[in-house]
């Protein structure tokens, strides 16, 4: 029997900040490649920003696909992916194998493949350098 994988779509999304109402977190998952979420501007690239995806149930997850703007502008050069399985999302754990550092400019979809599945109700991408 061939295993099939379904795309898991978040029920809600949130972020640490937004740059304007034109770049709300929901724009990151609306299916339109011309729209996106953008964090607030800062004078320094070394700061923490996060994007959180909440699902309606626990799920087995083995990768996240991040699609940058076509110019690559604003994609983090350093980031990690974390997961939570508790009902409130208060406890976060690192997804093994998803610490990325000094990435070159990304202009095509970036596939963050996990070293194994995690059972999670929510995921967040935590950028530490933009």
C-alpha cells in the first residue's frame, strides 16, 4: 500500500509582530504567492521574530515548506523550528535537525525536512537573524 501525505493547513496563525495591516500573518498561508507576512522593521537584523501555526488537532509532521518573496528579501538567515503538543501551547520543544544558520539568499521554496516525525498541535518558526 502506498503511503499518501496530506497537506496540513493551520486553523489559525499568529506572529511576534507585523509591519502593517498589508502583511498580516494570515497572508503567509492564503495560497497567494504575491502576499506574505512581514515582521516589523528594525535597525538590526539580529533579533527574534516568530511565526506560529495552530492546527485543530495533534498531527504527525515531518517538514515545513517556507516560500520566500520572489526577491528573497526578508527571509531569515538564521532560524529554528519548534513544536508544541499541549492544549495551550505553553511548552515548546526544538524540532531535531531544524536549526539553520547563515543561509544564503533564498528565492525558491525552502524545504525544512525533519529528521523524523513530531507529534504536534502547533509549530512555530523562530528567526534569530533576518
